[in-house]
């Protein structure tokens, strides 16, 4: 029996509980990333690195991030991005998949049923 190939658009992203985030008055989403672990502690102690980094998302990222609710699929989010940004979002699926990969690699999101929190 052939194994069913997974479709990335069916993945359900959820925002990680490890970091806080908020939306500023200008609509920009800022993720407050806490640096944890031994290497972060050393960097903070000896190299005066901040304990928390504040990452501002761009306009499209600020639209997408609040849509990540643990219920919508990547495909659902893609349709909302297309409705909001139209041609400006193209190549939509390639960009959205890459953006989700970056968010996941940085620990900002996880995939429901695939990743541990």
C-alpha cells in the first residue's frame, strides 16, 4: 500500500507559547523572543546581550501572524492572504510556505499534531 504524500497546505500552524507577541498601534506585530539556555546566559552575562529580542514583522507578516490560531490550515491562511494582498502576494504558496518554515525554525510556531509544544 502506497504511503499518502502529505500536503503542506493541510498543516495547521499554532503560535508557540514560548514567546509573547503583540500588535502595535500601527498594526505591526512584534514578537518578544526570550533567549534561553546556557549559551544565551553566557552571552547575556559576558557580552551584554539582551535577554529578550523584539522582532517586528513586515506588513504581510503582521497580517498573517494573528491568523495562526491552531485551527486554520496553511491553505486557509493562503486564501485570506490572497484576498487581502492579491497580486502583491504572488508567488503566494511558495512565499507562504517559506515564511511558515522560517517561523517554525525560529520556534515562533508549531504544527498541531506534528510538533510538541
